């Protein structure tokens, strides 16, 4: 039995599934829609898949079916039985984020664990599947007392905060951690998964570690042994017995959240779609505090040679440096990313954040991408606007004889998407 489950997970990992790719569609049909037939309901234009087990459960389980691979297709997955880990050697991510979450939920469905299971689409493109549900199925979501995602790195986190805001109560997080084992603990450092979009409608929302590491990078790996053990734990938990303490509402900011991960999910430096001008009220003081705690320093500019757009285009993304993005004009960066305008927008906003361009422009551009309405003409218009502001700020920086030290872990990988 264990060998069969292990083999299924490894086979599922062989699918490279960019959002709305043919491989993602094949994956969803093979593993979710076809096996469960009429039980599988398609929800919304993004075709989120919903499967309900039992009646009367107030628990929503969450995962997502897309990965951050650049191209669709299949990949060869390596498995080291001695250490129980799956990995790859081809310079691309593994895609355990979130293949393992999908596999775990299928195991729970097969085991008859009561609940509503939502296989979200487009999480890696800004949570667009869950955003549609949050905007259009509010009454449906309010039926649930808890939303549990299986989409967190590591092996011991019960996420209690996402995007810098509380997503569940400490009572809930501690109670769930106690059911999972002594090493598990509440973790307030979550960034984003789909349950973050439900916090104003569902009281207790969280995200659980599922045993992957270095997600979205060529070094990504999955602890298969951990996934098998976690599977046994989560099918034995009485999810309905967990406490409901938190009120479903908009929470205040508890810590800085932003940079690259914030943008991809529609919230550059805390500027969410429902937060209006949070950056003006919250961003400055919180960002100053963050700089102190993280030893953020101003350093002289480097003398690294500039690259052309063509040279950047030929580079793997993980070979890009901070210097490339600071010194190269925004229009050249967009040319380097011309095969993917959305990804070009990500680079632009990262650069804009680095030199602190006007946040309103970043927010508008982020919303365009999240709503999947970005077109090349729109991008070019926005590039012209951002280019002018960027050049003005760069001249100011050079006049002062300094530039900011960048801290962008995003560049340490070759696929689209962001660290969770």
C-alpha cells in the first residue's frame, strides 16, 4: 500500500503545470475530474474543482493545481529511497508546491474524511481562482468555520498569519498543532496561499507544512516519507472538533509584508485590493522598522558591467543579479521578458519597490496582472510612465552618490513565481 501511494505521488510530480497549460488540464482530468465523476463540481470561470465528502461538515480543505514551471510537459523526477526525498537535476523546480497538497487531499477524499475540498486554479498567478470564489460565493464560504490549506514549506508549521495579517486564532493554531504532533507549532510568517483570500468570510484560516523545501527553485525537494506520515495524521484528525475563536473580519497589519511575493498575489508591500491607500498609512513606519530589524543598509553602487536586454534574455533567470535590474532601463527589462508580459510586470514592480517608486503605480499594475487583463499595449504604456519616474529617482540616487542594497531572494531561481 505504501509503495503504491509513494508511486502515485512521484508520478503526479512528473507533470509540469503552468496555469491553464495543457498539462495542467490533463492532470486535473486524470487525477480529479475523471475518478470522482459527478462528485466533482466546477466553480467559476477559472474552473476551480470542488468535491464534497459527507454532509454537514464546516471544514474547507484547500490546495492548488498549478505550478511555477515556465513550460508545460513532463519531467523526470529522482527519488532517493535512503533519505526518502524526491528532487530533480535539470535546473527547473520540482513542483511539489503544490502537487503534494493535491495528493494529500485526494488521499483524504478516498479515506472518507468529511469536508469540502477545493482544488484552486491560478494560485501561482495571484490566487485568481480563490479571488473569484471570495468575490462571488460569499454566502457559500460563510458556511465554513475553518479553511485548511496544504501548501506550506517545511514540516512543522501551522500558519497563523498570512500577508502580515492574522488568519486564524492562536487557540485554533495551537489545538491543530497539538493534534499533529509535539514538533508542530503556530507560525506567523506565512505569505500567501488561497485561504488568505477567505479570512474575512471564514473565521479560522490556515496553511499546513507538507514537507517541501526551496520551492520555486531548481533546488526544490519533497520529503516523501514526511508526506506519507502526514497523510496518516490528517485522515485521523477530527477536524470538526477544532475550536472557532477568531471572528471573520479584516485584520490589522501585524508585520511588514510585501516585495516580490506580495506583488505576485496582488499585494505589493501590503497594498491589497481592499486596502486602498494602506501604503501611505502603514508602509513607511513598518518598512523603517523592518529595515532596522533586518540590517538594511545603504551602500555605494557597484561597478558591475551592464547587460543588454538580449544578454538578459539568454540568461537563466537565476543568473540575473540585483545590479542588472537596477542599472538596466525598465524598457530593456521588459524586452528580456518579452516571452511573458506578466513576468515582465513582476520584474518591473520588484525594481520599482527597490527604488521606492510611487506605490500607486505598482498597485495599479499588480491589479491588472491579477485580473489577467494585462496586454502588451497596456504594459508598454505603463513602462513609459515607470521608466520616466525610475530615471528621475536613479538620477537622484546617483547625485547623492549612493544606491540601496537590494535584498531580493526571488532571483535565486529560474522559474516564475515566488517563495511561499
